C-alpha cells in the first residue's frame, strides 16, 4: 500500500524508527533500506519466540529477520559477534536486533555509505536475508525496493518513500518476471494469473485421489523465504500456491495433479494456498485476499465444484468435516498440529469473496 500521511504511528513504531535511524547513522547505511527490510521481514513486529513455525520453515529473529539455521545461515550469530553481544540479546531486544542487521549490512556493502545510491545496496540486502538461491533472493529484495519506491505506512511501520530505479537493479527482463502477475511461458501452471516456480521434486509426490478441497495456510515467514524452503529437499514439505502480501502475486510450485505435502493426511484430496505472513499479525499481512479468493474459486470451478467456504461460525480452530466445507484452514482439518490461518483470518469476508 502506498504511504499515507494520515496514519499516525504507534508509540512502539516511533521507537523502532528512532532505533533504525540511530543504527543507520552508527553504521553508515541507508535508513530507508533498514526501514524496508524490517517491513519485508516482520512489518516491524518481532515474531514471538514462542510462536509456532510452519512446515518446518526455520524461524527468524526480531524485526530484522536475523537467522540461525543451516538453510538461511547464521546472521544472528555473526551480527552478535560484530556487536560483541550475546545472540539472545539480538534475538529478543529490538534496538540491538536493528543494530545487528545494520552492522551486517555495512559489512556486506563494504565501501558503500548511506549516501551511496540505494540501487547499489541490492546485493548486500540479498545476502542479509540469507536466501542462497539468487533468483529467489531477488524476489525478496524486489519487495524491499518496491516498499521504498512506493512508501509504506501503517500504525506499526513506516518506510520512507525514495525514488528507486528498479530496472537499474534487475534489468528490464528480470524486472518483468519479478513484478509479473503471470508469465507468458507458464505452460506448466494450472491457472493463467500465476508465476510458475517449481518446488524441489523431492518435496511432493503423485496424486491418486481427486481434488475436492482447498486448504488455507499462513507461511509464518516471508513469501520468498517460503519459496526458498519449498525448493530445499531437506524441507520435506510444499504447497501448490503462495500469495505475496504486498501485491497479491501468486507463485505456483506444485501442479494440482500432484500431491503437495502441506496438510498431512488430507494431502491427497486438497490444494494448498499459502499466504505470506504470521498468524499473530493478521492485520499487517492479510491485505491481499482478492488473488487468493479468485484462485480458490477457480480451483473448484475447474472441477465443476461449487465452493462451500467456512464462515467461521463454529470457531476459528474448529475441526470441520470435509462434507460440510470444501474451503477451510489448515487448523480445521482433523489430526493437525498447526493453527494457521489463525484467529485473525476473516472467514466471513473470504467466504463472500470466493462465493461471489
């Protein structure tokens, strides 16, 4: 969403902004870049250390999304070493989490300063996020730079708008892919308005049952982070689709004719749609439901099935018989340990959008 001067920042957000600008000055890195990284990683709201992860996606720490795992790397430990501070302090204390990310950004952007053009910092931002697949890391940095280009503001976050030449960063052809709602050469995709980027073949299997249901998920992490995770064989998980919160871009990673591994014993007859974000912050992340609801409707319509979307009337975490609803959440299937899409998912609104 473009920035708006009409939204007043909360006290916590004002403190975060002060810490971001102080860290930018201390480590000579662009404050707008730190603001946008914090927005892309967490919407300036640190994930709770007690919050559940999803599909084994390694957790991130603090508003800057520092990491400590084999897949996304050890940015938390490295930042702590740069600050000569305990990792726990960077994981739990927002000012030090911000300082740690700024120190790493300065390290990765060696020779650059806060006055260096923002476009020149893309490789450092990509390295900070810990996504090793370069094409997927660019998906993440694109979201960061779009936040700067358009500005972002709500009660809990603010990204200062600055002009950014995206074509200078990515080149015209790659920018077309990163910004696309659909790619022309997506013969493997099941619907026209999606980007095709396959999951690792070791993370899904052949389907033997007919598709009859759609399952709604929350990634508990970023869009690009989930894409990266599903392309990693050690994950052992996948979903058919992922929806980007900022603009509703949809990436398909598993064909609907194949069985994605996303909802345990219900995998055989369901199609999974992952939504970027965290169940603990529904207002900050569940902002682009049009693409998701259109997709859910299309999945069922392709099979001649009328949508019966859960309306939330039995409680957000009720276990619902398959015979009653064919669009429901992960938590609503029997025998699950996950709570997504959580108490903040607006089932009434989603039902109206899918069934309209």
